[in-house]
C-alpha cells in the first residue's frame, strides 16, 4: 500500500522553506518539505492546508501542484505530492519540527534531505522554480 503525503514548497522572497525533523520524529535530523499524510476522504490540497496550519501555525495559498514522486523506505512506500505555495497569513513557526530555514536555489541541495524529498528539491533546482 502506498501512503499518500502532501507537502508544501513554500516560496517567500525567492527562498524555499525547509523543516528539520525533531528528535521525537522518525528520521530525526533530516530536512523535509512540511506537510503530512492525506486522510481518508480528504483531497491533497485540503490536507496540505490543514497540515501547514497545524505544523507551522500559518496559512498558504496553493499556486500549483508539482509532479508527485514515490519513494520506498524499508517498511513503507510513500507518494509525495508537492504543491508550490506562497504565504497567505502568519509567519511559519515550528510546532513539531526542530527548526525551519529559508533556502535559496543555490543552497537547496546543500542540506540533508529525507530521501523521499530529494527528487522534489532537485526538480525545483532543475526547473528554476525560484530565483
């Protein structure tokens, strides 16, 4: 079974938000695009907006859906569904993550991403989605 996960590529001032997983989370210390599992009966965009409000205490506007990517971990297979977003209301503040950082395109591939998130970061760089 594939677990579907919506994630946000939040762009602000030509930088992209990355979230570092805390010690209480699986894969602690890795960076990811914030988001979460899509619940039964929920669509990906609604899930994303809910998760961002819960995890970052802010709201985003979805600009567009990006191509999804699948990754197989040892115990599960996930499909990451990324959305290019912009901040709508509030400033991101981590509720679950250890820290947040804003990365330029040149910095985007320099951090330790979760394996499932690497193709999204590479896609952003390859397509020049940020300046």
